[in-house]
């Protein structure tokens, strides 16, 4: 396992997976923002339009 983690291929794969997961998390927050604010009202202060 250690030898595999030291290869460039592993780190390319890990960065790609982490980028995809971050994009999916961002899209989920965007899609469910109203529900997030309903559960956690303080989140509404993170974005104040205008």
C-alpha cells in the first residue's frame, strides 16, 4: 500500500477524486440551500443578496 501511495498515478487519481467530490458537495449545497437555511437559520447570513 505504501509503495502505491508514493506513485504519481495514485496522487493524480486522489486529486481528481477530491476535485469531483468538492464539486458535488458545492452543487448539493447550491441545490439544497433553502433546506439548509430552514434547518440552520444562521446559514442565511452567509449569503445576503444585494
